[in-house]
C-alpha cells in the first residue's frame, strides 16, 4: 500500500465499497503513518483509535452482509479540533478547556458519520482559531510538511498539514479569514469555503450559542487532496440542502450554469496594491492565465468586481465585529479601551481591528449597507464572468514567527518588477480572505505549482495556489472548474518528507 495514503478520498471510498481494501486495514495504515510522521509535523493532536477500530470493524462486517452506510462507508478521516466530537476535547487551543469532553457531535460531523466516515482524530488549531500559524499552549506547534520551519497556515493548519502528509483521507475545516483557503495554499491541497449559510455551524462553537449559523462571515467546509473529494464531501455535508436566513433555515437549490470549462469566462486578479503579492504567486497566476487561453478559455486580467480599498475596510470592520461579539466582558472592555487610543483617521490594521471589535450597532449597520452595495457589484460582475481567480495569500508559506501581535510579524514579499523586498505585515494578506468572504461567495483553494523563490533546500520548492470564486450558491460550478484544472493542469503532489515515509 505504498501510495494508498495519498489516494483521493473518492478513490479510497470506491475501493472500500468494492472490498479491494478493508476499512480496518486502511485505518491501520493511516494510524501507522500518524505514529511515524506526526511527531515531526504535529498535525493530528487528538486520537480516538479504539473507537475508530471498532467502527472500522463494523464497517467491514456491514459490507460482508451487503450493507452500505453511505458514500463514505469505512473511510478514515479527521476533523479540525474546533468541531465537537462526542467524547473528545474541543479546546480551540485554550488551556481552560483542555479537560472538557463534549457529549454530542457537531451537526456536520454527525452527517459525515451518517455517510459512513470513520472519524479517528482531530487536527491542530491556533488559539481561538485566530492566526495564520497553528500553535497553542495545549497542543504545541504544527509544521508545514513541505518545510518544517514554515507555517502550514491557520486556522485549519493541522487539517491541511495532515492531508499533505498523508495522515488522513479527508478533512473538515472552517473559515472566516481564509482559515480553509490559506492552509490549502500553503500545503498544496484543496479547500472549499462554501457560500455563506449553506453548511450548518452548530457544534463548532467554543461555548454553545442559541443559533451558531448567525456567526457573520464564518463558514465550515471540506478540505481534501482532490477537488472531486470536495464535491463528494459537500454533497454529504449539505444534505438536506438549505441556507440560513433571519427566519431560520429554508430549502435551497444550487445555482448552476453548467458551462463547459473551455467555454467559461474567467477574470484573473494576480496582484493588488492593498495587499502586494509576491512574484511566486502572481507569476503562477500569469502562467495559469496562459494555460487557460491556450485551452480556449476567455480570460481577462484587467476586470475588477469591486473597489479593493473599500472591500478591505468593510471586511476588517465586520470581521472584527463578528469575532468581538463573542469576547468575554473583560476582554471586550480591554479591546474597547485600545480602540480609543487610535486617531479617527488612522487606517492601520490594528486601528481597524479594535474599532471593529468596539463597533456600535449604528456603525455596524452602516458597514453592512456598504457590504450590500459591494454584494450587488459582485452580482453584476458575475453577469459578465463565470469565475474570478486570485491569490489566497500574498506569499508561499512563511517561516514560523510566534512573537508579538499578528500585525507586528513581517513577511518578505518580492513583488514582480520590484527591485527591493517589501517587509509586509502578515495581516495584509487578509485582504485576499475578505475579497470573496465579505459577501459570502464560494471560494475554492486549488494548488497551481511549486514556487522556485522562497524555496527551502530540503524540498526544492513550496506550494503555490489560488482561489476560484463564483457567484453566491454557484458552488457546484466552482467545484466543476476546480476538477477540470485538477485533471488538466495540476493534481496533488505529496511533499518529499511524507512521500518517503
């Protein structure tokens, strides 16, 4: 089973159904890899091996009787630590919750299990899911399997690292600030932030709230080594298909044009002055544009759906208003006090960060009106284009740096055509998170190539990806285009460290 660990989930599920491999056999294969590789990567931080073995045995016995539980029958997988799994901890990396054990599964986890998945563990997160690096005082630091000195991304960093290292078959992540998309980009895997409100958030809270779906901007979604796996997981996770509204969940139908990939109209945004992009990333997008043109795809590199500066301003404010709404009283008071130390004209990230947390309802409503106008502009844009493709982050994975506030951590950006190196606050890259995230659009992170600059001596290159953005509820078309790119342009490549194990 030399390459079994890296097979896409849909292929493993097919082999399981045909009994070409047993569920217990496959589970033991992944557990053995976790034992060998995880000490270096530290991606899988909670194991539930005993229960997983029992369930895998039950899955094998069921197939012997001719019974199939669903499309994921017997498939071993992990989920992000922040999702509730009955009997396991869900700490968000916060020591105060280290001994807590939950009584019920998150709704999305329950749907995966009902489809036959064997959940054997949980993957690491940053504290409070609030970083593009993955480290916390409960479980320690997760490393990128392409270069152990670099970040795997966050907050679903453990998820992406586990997939890239071949430690799991499928993953479940969450995303409010590219927390699915940037780890996928940094680790060379696929991840989908679905249209907002489609997948239920219940069971993804640190402390339960009456209606988790009201968490503004945030979404949960699948991560995998194949875009086909994303579609398979989405079908499971979105059944029954509905969306969150102010009046509760209502039935939903996907919006699909079904346009063949080579007849699509695609806009590519390779760079932006609001968040300058390294040449390794913008160059990969330029090469993608050349490929698409050769394939007959209509490509524009000049079209822009919305004003970048306004988008970033509104996004950061509403993002921080959403996260700040769940602060404990003392932390909220501290943030409000810090907000008062910035001049009204200060547009720096920390000023916007704390002003967003301290936002009055009137200010929030004003920003929400601006978001509605931006949403309308995106809708008009998608009358002219099928997809927009842009960076998920400004650079390949950067070297771990756990000192100070996020906006104080600087990463080097060598912009195409620029003679010097820009030392960029890591929070600048949040612009690319908010580009589609602010207005709830589906965005699928896909790998494009290995970058030559920013490379490590051990690997010879670092993954570079992009995100494919589509209109609201156009998730199926976005995934179809991602699958076409996977077939015709770039399939999964394992990191040397994991491939040799």
